[in-house]
């Protein structure tokens, strides 16, 4: 397939978003939004670095790549609207596989009412997918990592470690409970868009999505907000059958595993009940897992309190060299 | 250098655009523009496919990659505002080289008052740079390929073939006139932003930037506008010393060479004088090189009229398989 035919094959015939002025087919896309702030992010995923066909079908690769990007929009409290896909295609990827990869993105995009409005397709030695996402948030209402304040409750959505557990099962075939559940958590994560949007009714929320493990994300909030954060490791939410994995891996995955694309954040005690109502309305598991410190120390760190009630520094991990 | 230090090293300390609400440092960037339409495009450049360090320094690679993207904004009549850079970095690229690559982008961005508001840095086997650009255009005033009408004048800015000529000299060292001039045209092309913006005063202009050669770009206008276009090959503007190259290459480069990032388009005869004034005001070489056909034929093609006054079909070329 040449580039022209390929673009035609993935081009949407109609656009869901009324703000599209010009979609695919010119030098650039055009959209209009005069009432809201515009939120944008880009992420790149490289074969054998971020994913492998040994554990994922092309459909999953597309789905998960877009999910990671949508999760960034959710972490800003933004409504997803558009995506642009730039892809480097090596010769060993067949046309049908590429079509499936785009199908995976399209599948998730449809759930979130997103339109594909641009992109680029080029040749190269290894497959890499760059996705730019664009979303909208009401003026001045974007949610930042820098909004945490001493006394806040630390919360997290969903369950942690499931994505890594799924990856573990895929790489270590054997007898495991709820295999399909963990596969899905790894291959088709669900960014917490509905919950994040409903938080718009709260006056202040610090928000981050868990792409690199809660310890890292809490560190990012801690640094940006200039506060210290304490996490009760035992309170971290995990799936019922998560206990089947070695204890050491359980801790590793839930604290540093990442790619669960759940949300972690902080909220004032006064608004905790309101947040719980948002969680109920959007059918989102929500749990209090720690607190923001009142300490006057200049050190902005994250601490973990373990089973034995020992408090230890939780440093950034899993934040490897340029990966 | 780890990812964190690297991002810090390229992060702008201040933002030039007043529309920035949140730059680099959260899950996504936020900006606000309530009065204009938003224009966005993405392009990816892969080492040894789109550029080589044999003919370009890292500075040039960065400069030229961003230039190609800015050119897309110019072709829409949009004012450049932001860019996001997602880069796949192989081990053999040194930190200093990467820094120079970003310097190249920053250099051109500064000329156009653009801010770097986001990106991603990941590991991989080959260097590839994905740049997302965002610009603004007054509501409903984006310039499309689909606006050409029979009777229009076909115009082009600058000179054609110079980028390919520069590439030729770099690959075939020898005695050539004005080497530096051609090197620069290849390595540091100047997108025609000022000219494109001033065209806002005209009522209708079809516009495309020359990334793949004027024959291809004219074909895109022809298809999108459902018209036929005739190009007088002898009228195509070239540099004075362009005659030093073999006649066959001269024709090949100016028609199919691409990467000059000049603008090609069509304008009503009634507005041709106004366009010439815009060219004068913005110091932009502008030339009439053909016309849009009055024919009622359903066939939307591009024809070239050669030296011997022979009219021949100019098909798409240089539009290789997924490059």
C-alpha cells in the first residue's frame, strides 16, 4: 500500500467533534474552541522498548498507546477531543497489521468521541508511534500536580499493579487465576476520563496519572507542590486475586509498576465526601491511601509506611534512562 | 544525562506566547485562544530516511525539521505559536549532539516567536523526531488546497530546486558556484510565514507548501479543488547559478525535487496585483508560473508546458512508498 492509499484507508469519513473545521486532507488540521482552554500532549512508543508483539497484538498496541495519551488528558481534567498519529513503519510490518493497530486506536477513540485529525506515515527500521492528543477544559480549570496542600488526603482510583501482573503472566505462562482480567488490564487499560471530568465540580484537586508507578507520580506531585506525601503501602488498592503473585513482586508492581493509568491525587479533607460522590456517580473505585504532610520541612519527599508501621523514603524508581 | 535532566536542559524558562496557560512540567500543556481558529500538524523525520549526519549537523537537523512543520502552518495561512517534540534517541547519539539538535529548533522557533510546550524523549535504535506544531488563524480564514478556481493564476514564491541542488553538492563534492548558498537552502530553509500571513487581506487563495516538489503540490491542489492546472516549466523561478547543474537535473529538481518549502498556490486574476503588493511588503520573490484551466473536463490533472511548447501530463512523482 502506498502512503496515499494508506491514509485514505484510515481517514474518518465524518467527524464526531463539532469543533472540527478541517480534518485530514490539507497541510494541517483546523479546529475552533472559543469557550475552553486547550490541552495537548504527545507520547511516543517504540517496539521492543515500550511494547512487543510477543505480548501484544497490533490492535492492543494501538489501543494502549492511545490510552496512555488519553490518560494524560484525564490527569489534566480535560475532555479528549482529537488525536494525530505519526508512525514510523519498518518493512516487516504488514499492511494488515498496521490496519489493526489503527483499529485499536479507533476503537478507544470512538469510546471517547475523539477524531483522528492528522498524522504522518514514514519509513524506518523500527516501529514507533507518536500520538498527539488534544482536549478541552473549562477556562482555568486544568488540574495540576502543583495544587497539593498540607493536610490533603492522598487518593487513588482503581487497583494498582494489574498491568505489570498481566505482563508477568504473558511472559511467564503458567497457572494463574483470572488471566484474561490481567491481560486486559495490561493490553487495554481504561483511562479514568469520566471521573476526572466530574472532578470539575471540586474547587481544588492535584492530579496525576499513574504511568510510572504511584511512587514516581506522588514524587512528581510532591516536587511540583513543594510538599511531602506519605503513602500507607497496605492501603494501596489491589485486585482480589493479586495475592497469587510473590509478595516481593506485589509490592514492586503496586508501588513502582506503572502503566495502570489510574489517577493519583490529593484533595482537601473538606471535599473528600464530594469526591466520593463523584466516584460513585462515575462508577470509579476510589481509595484514601495517604496524606500530604503538615511538616514545615523544606524537603519535599514521599514516604511509604509499611506493614510494620515503619516509615521509609520512597524514591523515584522505574524512571529509567530515557525510556 | 537522564530524561529528567535532559528535559530540564531544553525547557524554556519563560514563554513568549501570552496564550500559554501551562507549559512543560505537567501531564500536558494548556493554552487559550478564544478569538482564532487553531491549526495543528505533525511530521516525523527519521535518520537515514529523511536526513543524514553525512550532510547535516545536528543543529541543521533540528532547524530543518521544525522548518518543515512551520511551512505547513504557513501553507494554512496560520501564525506559528507552539511546538511539541517527541524524539526517539539511539545510544550512538551523544548528549551534546542532542542539545545541538534542540538548539537548531530553538533558533528557528525564536525567529517565529514559538514556544516549546511539550514532548517526549524515549530510547530506540534509530533517531526519529516527531514535531507537532500549533498555530492560529483568524476564524474561517485558513487557506486550503481546495480553493482553486478556473481562471486563477498559479503562483510560486522564491526559487525552486535549490534544496536538492544543495543536497547534490553535499553528496558530490567538487567545483560548484555559490556552495554556501545551496547548503543553506538545503539545511536551513525559510518557511514563507510572513507572506502567507499577509495574504489574509485577500479574499481567496489556494495554498500549499512545496515539500514534495511543485508537480506533486499542484496535483494536490488540482485534486482537492477539482480543477486542472497548467505549469509553464520555463517560468519556474530558479537561482541565477542554478544553470551550472546538468539540464536534466535542473528540470527534475525544480519540478519534483521538493523540500524547498516555498509556497505554491492559485489566486484570482482580480487579486493578483494585491498579492504582488503583499510580496513586495514582505520581501518575497513571487512569480506567475501557470494557470487553472477553464476546461469543463472531469479530469483533474496537472500539465507541464515545456520549452518546445509541448503540453504533457505532470504526474505525481517523488511521492515514494511511505517515506
